[in-house]
């Protein structure tokens, strides 16, 4: 007959529970901090939001710039405005003839 001592059972169980806790802790830490873990997921979500906000800001800036450029095109101004602008810049004589052409 085999008799086990109580003094052997307690350290064995303690070692078993310690190893199980270490294994669970190991995979728990990996789940949080690895490349595809929870923190990485949160960081990628924050980066995506930051990128989307930057893209929206750039779209607004581009629309604003395109609007400003459209105001500079000569099609929107009459010849008298061009003549007055050129005269105020002292690049032409007010008696010069200004010919407007359409952009192709």
C-alpha cells in the first residue's frame, strides 16, 4: 500500500497553482502588450482618428485654397477691374488696352 504524506501534497499543490497562475499571467501580459494586443488596438484606433482629423483639415484647407484660386482667375473679373488693378500696381498705363481671353 502506498501512503502519501501531507507534507508532500501541500508543496505539490502550491507549485501547481503557482505554475498555473504564471501561465495565465504570461498570456494575459501578451494579450495586453504584444503587437496585436489590446493596447496596440487602442493605439491604432487613436492613430486612425488622428489621421482622419488631419485628412479632414487638409480637405478644408484645399477647398479654401481652391476657392481663393478661383477668385484669382481672370474669367471672374471684368476688364475695368484688371485695368484698375494693373494701374494700382504701376505695371501698366491706364490707357492700355486689356484683352480678355478664355482659358481652354
